[in-house]
C-alpha cells in the first residue's frame, strides 16, 4: 500500500493552537481600514495585477453577514415566509441569505434555537454547497469545527448514510457537536483525532470528503485583523506542510470514484494550487473536476501548479472585489480506480452490546418509543452505561478512537425510568411524536422555556395527560418537558439555555 506522510501530532496540535490563539477560525471583526503587511501587499500585486486597487478598496467596505437555511428541517420557501429578518438571497447558494448584522441578531431568536438556520459568512458556504451529497453516502469532514460545513453536509444526507465530523481540538469538537445536534443531525460520529490516525479505521471508506484546511487566513483579513499578526508569525509555508499531509491522508480514506473537495480561506498559491499539485504528484489517479459555476468565481491559476497545469482552470478563486463575501479557494477532485494500489477492507461489525430485537430493549425505553412515530431498526440501538444510542449503519470497529458522539443519543435510563435527550428532540419532526406542546412565536412561554423556566399549560385546550412532551415553536421542536397537572417541568438542556442580555 502506498505510504502517506504522517505530519506529527505535535505539529498538527501547534497549528490548531495558532488558529485558536488568533481566532483564525471563529472570531470576526467589522470591516475597517487596515494596514496590510507589506509582504502580503507585494504578493497580491503580483497575483492580481491591475485589479489590486479594486481589491484593497474592499477593505473600506463593511463585512457581509449570512445565514444558511437548514433544509433538513424547513424548505427555503417556507423559511422565507416565516423569516422575521430582512434577508436577501446569496446568489450562488440556494439556501443562503444575507442579513444586516449591524441591526439584527438572528442568534437571539427562537428559530435559531429550533435549528432552522446556521450563521455563516457567505463565501464560507461555498465548499459544502459545491460538494454534491446523495442521501445514504458516507461523508467525512476532516477539519469540521465549528460546524459550518458539517451541518450542511449532514442536512444534505437527510438522515441516511453517515457523516463523520472530525476536529483535532477537543474543545472545538464540543462546539461542533452542539451545532450538529442543534441542526438535528443524528446519523453522525463526532471525532477528535489527528487525521493520520483515521486512516487505519477508514481505508477507502468514504464516498465524499471535505477538507476545509487550516490556512494562513489571508482571505479573512478584512473580517479579523488579528489574522495579520498570525500570518506574520506563521505564514503559508507553515500551513502548506500541514495541508499536504491532511490531503494525502484523506486521499487514502476515499473510495475509488469518490469525490474530495479541498478549500482554504487564503489567496496564497503555495497553499492552494501548490498543495493540490502535491496531491496529484502522489496520487496521479486523482483528476480535477469542474465546479458548478457562478459569475463571480475566478478560475484557478495554472502558472502556480507544478503538474497538469491546465486542469487548474477548473479550480475556483473567490475574491471580495468580485463577490459579496470574503476570500476562498476551492478544488474538486475525483479519485480514479487507483490501479496498482492495494485496497483494504473496513472492519465492519455490530457494536458491542447492541440489542437485536425490541423485546430485548428495557421496558421503559420500549414504552417511550411507542410515542415516537418513526420506524427504528432494533439492531441499531446501542446501550452503553445507561445511555441509549441509535447508530448509523455500516460503521467500522471504533475501538481505540476518540469520539464525542457516536450516532443519535436517544436518552438515558435512570433507575426504572427513561429520559429522552435534547439531541432526540432536535432530530424529531412535530408529526413524529405523540405528545406535543406547540406555542406560537408570540407566546412568552417560548422564551421562558428556552431559559429553563417552569411552564404553565392550564389554558391550553385538549387533553393533556402527564408524561413527556415535545415543546415546539410554530411547529418546530425546541426540546422536551415533563407535564403533570398543568405544569411542565422544563428539560431543556442547561448548557443551551437562553441567557439574558
């Protein structure tokens, strides 16, 4: 089997430490006049030529704010009907919209807590949008935190197949898990591993892989000037080594015929055309593919590629002076048959402790499942330390790998009773559960529920027997509560609660 370079854990950890220290992946600043590093200016003059002045002029413009609709919960058309914000479409993203981030706060709205949308910079929506996903596929997001791409990939799967979302930073992986659960993604694994270790578990396993690679962040200078300091200390040379290692490791995990989308938020040719060139040198069976076009896209630069230069016109560069967004680079590759390479077989077998039939499930769990109007495969339930999970199909043996979540957490068995999870509430649709408390957005009890307060329901019409209820806003689930004699004991997850401003 072909050897792939293994970038040391220490180097990978150092790269992520730098990213987190300077906020490269999560923190944003308002658009403002900035003094660009001189070396960066000279490079961009060479890259852009006569367009350089138009590029620098965009630093005087405000940044763009975007939200992306969760199409696994609501259609774009229905969202537009109920959206309480002033939005305009992102023209190259079917479910993307601009909003005024100076005047509106979509993160402080019950629809956000219902997982109806994700807040994301418009250009950053592009990688997951341009990687076509079919329900039932096996999909990997290698560097997934905080979840902007992974949530979209998971939504595209529509509950079928499996999404494996990995991030080497355990603290960032926790935020990734929350965002995936908020979005209602259940057919997932959330891992926290160095990508090189994943090769042993998932050889030629995935149909689709997305690598939104750690990078020098040049395309985000307008959003966060701290990135300039990081760039001066650890520039493209540092990150290109990490990117090339991740690319070759991911290549070994992709099935023949599978698709890999590589993206960065930088302009540097070493990290873009250069890193992809290195992959093609090591894996000649890969071929660059056309990316669904948009008038603002600019083609990649063949002169910066070391191999098969004309193919690089199929890659995409996004510049902020051509589009209403920040800087990005995308390359879509297809893996050929790989003649001469050795193919390994994934180690697939049922998880230990998995029940084979409903009769073997605990009685309290069976009683609760009678309220859920969804067909379950009893053989996919996995009970570990009183926690009940519903596992995706066709997983390899995960012994020895670090994960934060495997499958959908259904709930917990507690001394003769079963308590459903927040993750299950977000994964359900209103019509899939028997007992519903559906409040209109205008009802003050919606915010009270999100704050973790007890809710009174005596005024509601219809029979209200005691038991577990799915609390919804305008028909979209928020979480569970336990009703008794007109009072709902709040079970909204404490770590997710609405905080008073």
